[in-house]
């Protein structure tokens, strides 16, 4: 009997494959082309370290920010939008000297500033801690709830005054 080596996908390969698919999907929106011609203008988004840059592929061009005045962005090949953590956003267009325009590019960054990464280990730890806390709370309630001792279920009569003999009846004549 010959045992064949069976290659099994593990979690790491699945995560790599998901990351690759997600990267391909996200990169579809980062390069926008006006049309299929080689001379058409397009804007590409470049992220270096913690900054975001827009780059136009022409020889002579000007930037147009559709929500602010275009004087804020000089006619450079690339425009610095600032740090990613500061959530850069806006609507941009690149215009060449020959009159061609790139399609409008909408930039919207939203970075999480107070996030906690939840891994499978931390999720498992939270689950175990929740179970332990619930068990301890249940034991505490059981212990401190107390049991009535000396109570007989057959004795339902409640004595209102235990020392009836100490009191005398008052005469109405006085």
C-alpha cells in the first residue's frame, strides 16, 4: 500500500489568497483611465509610508480640486494629499494642456484611530473569560442567596405577638 502525500490548504494559505483577491479588487479603483487610448490622461494613487499622493501621467497638466480652489494644488506631476491618518478626501481631476481631461477621481480615506485588532486567540480568550466569569457569578449567587434554616413547611401560622400574656385588656369604663 502506497501512501500518497496529500497537500492540504491551511489557514495561512487561505488568508494569503483572500488578501490577494482583496488587493486585486482594491487596486481596480486606484488607477482610472479616461479611455483605452495610450495618450489618455489618468490619475494614479500612490501611498508611500504614511502619505497619499496623486500622480497624473501627462507632460503638461493642471490639477483641479472640485471642492476647493485649484490654487492650492500647483501644476506638479504629483500632489501630496497629506497623511493617511488625517483622512484625506476630495474630488480631483487632471487636465492636460491639449484639452484632455482625466476622469473624476473621488478620494475618501477613513482610518481607524482607536482600533483593537481582534485575532482568533484574543477572541478565544474573551470567550473563556466570559464563561469563567459567568460560572463564578452563578456560584456566588448560589452561596450568598442563603437558605432559610429551621423553617418547616407545615408550620404556616405566623405569630404576630409572642407575649400575649404580658398585655392586659383595657377597660372601656375608665
